[in-house]
């Protein structure tokens, strides 16, 4: 019996990295008597309780025979791999059976990437046995194991591997080779930023790095529990060129030896930015045509909102409403059930924060309805409400150069099923230091040609967009990544199901903590909350996040009525999203049924699943463990629903709110991210000639807009190696025919959804294209590389 391995070579640094096959489990074991010539040692364990294994086999020609692996001719990265052979002898078919596990020992000085191993001529097997790994194997001297470890049984091997990944005794600074998955609070964003995670500022946990703690200037930490701060401290920021620790297998594109190539669109933006780096912060564009000029010729890709050629369509009220159900943030609008809207903020702390919008303000725009109550009864009024989220922060935010409001927008569903804004309320906290309550102003669409009313209405819509752009839910998935690796062995079927949806997530999150969400990072410079951006996201997590409401059907029910998709009959995000959700749910159910047979008892008796769920609830999302919304994980249906939610968040939900950013916000007047001055003071009149210049001076400056365009171009762009929903990076991810058949059914259903979305857009169904004539494709499963406003990657890796 022999095994075939492929080897990866990093030509830039001259390091040999091997790619071999993996059983459904693998580990590195210490060998104190290693010979440096025995660079890679492999042995195979049998399934039996006795734990018999064959003699060790050496990888032949590890350092010299680096031939290209012909098995990878269809792989764009196939030049990185070479093939090697291992021969196992003295295999007793009766005693040993078909091998279920394989152990690899690396006695070489360098790590290698174990891609896969194929065992041929296996006694007792009908075909070749293929073990996938895609994991880095570090030199054996990096590891130590307890003397009393019992590795002779496969289940003990699994438990031993999981103990190593948890590495509960390793509390120091983690190194690249440690392969440790553990938790930490968000205490590494900057010494003058509060620690996110805990009673005061609840937050999901991130991956621990173990860097030493430091204590910054306490005077800079506002509204924070000082005692807790002194206990926790801040994690030391990494040095300029230091890579933040994440387990090596979580590093994005670890199969490549060089950085990902940027898309052509991003390259163009970099060129444009280099020409404009000297632009002063206070400069702003004088007219919308100046902004449009950014996208003329070949300088920058043309955003979807102006792509059709109508330069003013984005200003249409119909488009403003449509983007709440078919734009880049279609997940917040909800049915209005009480009028006027009520605040949930504590009146003892914030005073009266209820809405001041009256029936007289909107009744003339409600078609045949004679009262607001009747329109509510017929489910024709909706609200985009950011008031309670941002009001607690406005006093602090508005002491900076930013000048922002907390907004409420009331929309009416017309007979033509268009969502039209009928009132916008802009609120500020009362001015006095001891005063509570809100000063609110209500704006309505102009009913005549008054240029001042038109100008202030456009400004009001801009302030709404600023709020909507700043509403973020971040880092929900990382605790699931950590818990899955700590509690589910790689041969566990749920590990295999979820693993593709975690690709690159820890890596991109670690990068974000150094350049995006850190103190003075891009988020703070571009979005209106500034230094309070991450703190306000903690409030969103505390007040609005519940696991069981993250699935699309439950989310739609929460935001509207008792049945999904009654919000608007033609709600593109909901209509396409439910098709994707149902496809995922069907696939997950068919897959789980293979292993659990639909039986609740099998779920309850699965120790790994129970430990996994307990850790997610009590540690990874421990700040929310006492909240409603966590399934007990006692039934088959709860397992299916939970896995569906995790996959949905990682794939379709992320795609819906991420990959349209450039299309809807690169032309920033359509979706500004910050405001620099308030509405014109009483007595100020804006004429027709003043409208554009006042609008552009109110919102994002030239420098901020260019930085934003650069950022969202990267966030919105697909790379050539993207792995989309319905695909698996490893073609041989399982040998289970039933699972493969179920996956093929899933792929076929996704292709049908693509055809359906194409047909709906070609037929210009209501709300799909809007005045800007830009069809809704954000939940179209596949995409080409670049900025396309479509494509659902398997995981959050950007």
C-alpha cells in the first residue's frame, strides 16, 4: 500500500512546504530520536479499539524530487505543488482494516502545508482512500504532549487533538506554530478606546493572541468602568511590521505564496488616490457634476446609481425608499405599528425621546386614507428608525467636527407598491448640561416648487443616509469559528458542513483590528460616529442582536407581521433572500439527516455538539448568554436551524450588505457617511443655486470621499480565487456519496435561483431596478472577479 503526496514550494524564500492528504483527522507528534534526514514520517492507525498501527514510513525524496503534481492541472495554483510517494508495509488487512486516521510527524526544520494524501492499493477498500487536510504541519520540536496521553484509540486521538487546539495551559503570547484557538475581549483597538466585551459594553469575543497588557491614559477612556479597566488592561498594539497571531490554518489564502492580486478596479482607485493625497480636509466639491467627473473616462469604475446615465435619478424619493428594500442596507426597515413612534430609551436618563411627527404632517400624502390609524391597520406605513441607536452618543459626537442627528423616517406604501418617504424627523439632545429630552424638527416632501423646501428635504434625506451608513453589526461569526475548532473534531460532520463558511474570517477580522476599526482607523475617519463607532456597535449588539432572529424568516417576522415577506410584496432582498435561505436550509437538513437520521436523541447524545453549543453561548457570545434567543440544542430541528443561520450570516447576509457598497455609495451624495454641519439656521434661505454647494459642504469632504471610495472598492470587490455558495474549495471534501448527492441538489437549486433572479430583473419587476435602472443582484449566487454587485461567497473573507 502506498500514499501519494504533493509538495508546495515557496520560491521566494526557498522553504519547502508539503501538501499531502489527510484523513479526517491529523496531528503532529513528538519524536525525540528524530533523524534530520527523516524529514516527514507517516503512520496509519486502525479503527479498532486496540489502536494497532503499521510501521512508520518515510517520505521519499522530500528535499530533492520536486516534480509538479499532475493531479492539479485544473488548479490555477498547481505550480506550487509537487508529488511524493510513501509506501506502507506489513499491513494486516484482517487485523488493521481500512485505515481511518493518519499521523504525520514533521522532523524537518521548516513547516509544510499538508494538502492531501491518497492511499492506493488499500487492502479491504474498494477504491483509493483520500484524506484531505489543507493544514500546516510545524516542526515536531515545537510541541510537547503529556506523558500519560493515550493515543491508541481514535476517539482519544480526536480528544487529544481538540485539547491541543484549546491549549488551556498556554496563556502566554501565541506564536505562529501554536495552532491555539482561544477567546479574548476587544481590548486591542487602542489605549484610549474602551474595552468591548463585558457587562458594560457587551460584545462577541475574538481570537486571543496573548500579547502583553498595557494601561493607557485613563483620562482618555470615557464612560468606562475604571475598576474593570484596571483589571483588564489593553492588549499591547503590534509593532509596525508584526503580524497579529491567528492560527496558521485560518490565514487567508494560505494556499498561495504571494499576496492576492488586487482587482483592476482597485488598482485604478489607488492611482487616483495617489494624485489627490494633498487634498485639504476642508475642501469639498462645488457641484454634483464635479463628483460625477471622478467617474468619467477610465479613472474610476462607474457606480451603479449613476451607471444608467440619469445623473439625477438618485435624488428621486422613490429611489430613496427603494434602497431601503433593495439597496446596500435592506435589513432595518420595519412595519410601523404605533403612531407616533415611541422611544425605548430610559426616560430617567434621556427624558422624552418620543417622536414629534404628527398626523397633520403626513395625512395629505396617504392617498385615500383618512387617518394614520387606518393606514397602519392596512399595513401601509413603515419606518426606518435610527433614533434610539445614536441619540445616546450625539452629545459626544457633536463636540467633534462632526454634526449629526438621530433620525426617524416614515414611509408610505402606495397603491403601486412603491415606498415613498412622507416625513423625516431630525433630533438632537437638548442643549443644557442638565437637560434631558430631544429637540426635534420634522421635514416633509415639498409639495410646490419652493427651492428652499426642496434643498432642505434633500439635506434631510442625506442625514438619514449618514445614520443608515453608520449602523453596523460586526464580528458575529468569529466566536463560531473559534468554538467549532475547539470543540468539533475535523471528522465531525458538522465541522465539515460549517468549515467552508469560516474561510478567512479570523484573518480578515485580525487585519480589520489594525487598519479598519482600530483607534484612528478608516472607520473612525470615514463614518460619523468617529471614535465612538465601535462603542455604538456594542449598543447595537446589546439591544438588537439575538441568535434566533438572525435567520431571514425570523428577521422578517420581527420587522413586520406574522408571515414572512408581507413587508412589501415586491421586496427584492426578502424575495431573493428567502429563496437562498430555503435552499441552504434544505441542504443542511438533508446533510444532517444522513448522520442524525432526524433523531433528537442523537443530537442530545453527541458530546461534541453539546460542548460546542455550550461554549458558543456561554463564552463566545457569553455577554448575551442570559438573553432569550438561544436554542437549547436538544432537537434535530434546532441543530438544522442553527447551522442554517450560521451559514446564512456567513454567506448571503454578508453579501447583501457588503458587495453593493461601491455601487450605491461610491457616488457619495447618494449615501454620505458623515455630516459636518447642521441644517441651515432659521432665517437662512437656500436658493436653487445654493442647493448643491450647501449639500456637498454639509457632508463628506473631498479627502474623506476619496478615502471612502478606496475603502469600499476593496470591500466590494471579488478576487479571482473567491469560493461561492454551492462550491467547495476541496473537491474531495467528503467520500460520503449521500452527502455528495445532497450537495449536488443544493448546487442545482442555486442555479435555478440565478435563472429566476435574471428573469425578474429582465422583466423589470417592481422595485428591482428603480429610477436609477440598476437591477438588484446582490443575492445572485456567483460572480466574476471585480466590483460586480453580485455573488455570495461562502464566508466573510473581506
